[in-house]
C-alpha cells in the first residue's frame, strides 16, 4: 500500500516521540495537544511517511 521510506532508527525515534506526546494527554498539562503524537507514532509503526514521499526522501537503506 505505502512504500517503506522510514529506516529503523527513524522508526524507533518516531515511536518514542509519539508515545511521549500521547502521554501528555494523561500526565502533565492534560490537554488534547498530545494527540499530535499519533502522527509520528503511526508513521513509525507503518514505516512510511507521506511527507517523505512528497519530498522524495528516504531514511531506509537501499536494497540491492
């Protein structure tokens, strides 16, 4: 469905950042701004970033 364009380190960082942002809903200021964390979390779990596709970037190693 989506081309894999997110590498392993990028994926791990995205998932961590997404979880930290989502935790803002339950801990800390308790605002819904933490829902922004869904974006990096989902792109990290799917290993595909639509913005990378538009710009033509990829952090995934080249497979030969």
